[in-house]
C-alpha cells in the first residue's frame, strides 16, 4: 500500500511539473489585436463612474419590429434584416 502511495505521489508530481513546464515555456498565440487598440494610456479613464446620458442615441422604440412568420430562426424576413 505504501508503494502505491509513493507511485501515486510521484505521478502527480511529474504531471504537475509537466503542466508547469507547458504553462511557462509553451509558445504564445500570435497577437491578432489591432495596434491602435493597444496604443495609448487608459489610466485617466474612470471606468466605475456612470456615464452622463444626453438622450442623443437611438432608442429601442425606433427599431423596426417584425416576425418570422412561422419560419423560426431559419429564415428572417426582409424587414427584420433591414
């Protein structure tokens, strides 16, 4: 029983070392973000502050309404797509 415990601990240690190796030394995926996204400094922006709404945007009431006439999501009618 002690031999099985030692074997199990050795296996777990090897797996953890392998995962650590993969996490630290594996190739990173290529950067696909636009360079403009990564430029600049965002520290002056206070993200927790609520934005002031000036009521100049589009409202949901102005969106066209329509139905799919029994087709479900397989076919959309032109008023919905427009």
